[in-house]
C-alpha cells in the first residue's frame, strides 16, 4: 500500500478531500488500543471513523489504487457504509437488495457477522441459482463448517450445473482440506463429498 497505492495522485486527492488520514502500527503504541477497540484482526485494515469514534466503514487487505478508491467511495456513501448497513440490519431491514449490499460490506471487512447474515438470507431465497445468490454461496457456503454450507449441499447438483466444474472443484477442495486437517483418510473424505 505504501509503495503502490498511497502515492497514487488520484488516491491522494480523493482521500485528502474526504478524510483526515492517519496511519498506526496496530502492534504497538496507540495502535494496540485502536486494534482492540475496533477488533482489528488482519493487516492492513482501513478504518473510517467519525468524530464520535463510531466505525463508519472498514476494509481489509491490500487494495490497488482503483480498489482503494472504490473503498473510499463506499465509505462516503451511506448506501454502502458498513456502519450504516449494520444499523439498518439491527433495526430489521431484510430487503434482498439491502442484505446483498450488507453481505458485500461484511465480506470486504472480513466481518464474522457475515455468516449469520448469509444464513438468514439464503434460508429466505426461492432460487439459489441467481448470479447474486451463487456469489453469496461461493463466499459463505464453501466452508464445510459454515452454517450456510447446508444450502450448498442441498443444491449441489443445480449449483454445479450453473457454476460448472470450478464450483465442484472448489466444493471438493473445501472438504478435502477440512478432512486432511482432521487427519481423515482420503477414502473417508471422498465418501463425504
């Protein structure tokens, strides 16, 4: 980020116009308290915090200049801000388009609440094969230990038809890796898949 993204002139202009920008090492000094307060678990993490200390938006991981500008654009737009979306969810908004936006924000933030939201969303879908629903299944349903995985299992044939062999390979790989970590035999793993 320091080498490729922060020096980009468009990034600098945008972020300096919209935010007061600071950088902290989350493993020492003031960064330790910030990391604890905002549950920072991965690096780099980008926090957009308002003047009251409330988290407005979060992003995680290396972002190219274009992706970082997209992150910044979402951070100033209440329709995409993680904090605003979380408030709407907690107040009971369950509109499909809203929940999809919320899931994307949770994914971008590596927020563990995504699994619970995805399970709710998937349980209320009539057609899991729409592009949006397939994307959500690929994000939240591939881990055999996830609650959303049951929707993948129940619709494996339809999903494989829609997604093709890449879907099946990802699905099988998820099982294989979980089984290998649990020291299962390859034969037992294959029977599960």
